[in-house]
């Protein structure tokens, strides 16, 4: 099961987490301004990546991740 998540990180930024290999490739190719803040490995194999995304690109992120941004209360 591949999992995607988006949430508010800090003012002006959102965070995105994905285990989807194809999505990781698309982000690497098209979204060079999205910063990798964490990479997760299991047995020396990449299993997930966490990104720091500018808040003004929220709609683009929601389309790519196929999720809405979670708002913590």
C-alpha cells in the first residue's frame, strides 16, 4: 500500500510524505524547488521521502499527492 500525506509545517510551508516511487520520480523531475527534509530507508532501500513545499504551491501539491492538506487544531 502506497501512502501519501500533506500537512501544514510552519508559516509559508507545507510538508508532504510519500511512499509512492512514481510520485517521488515526478517530484524529482518537475518540482526542483521542493526540498527533501527526510528520506526513509529499510534494508538500505529507499521506501519514503518527506518534502518541504512552499505554501503557494498547495494546490499543485494536493493534485500530485491526491490528498488535501491536513489542518491541525
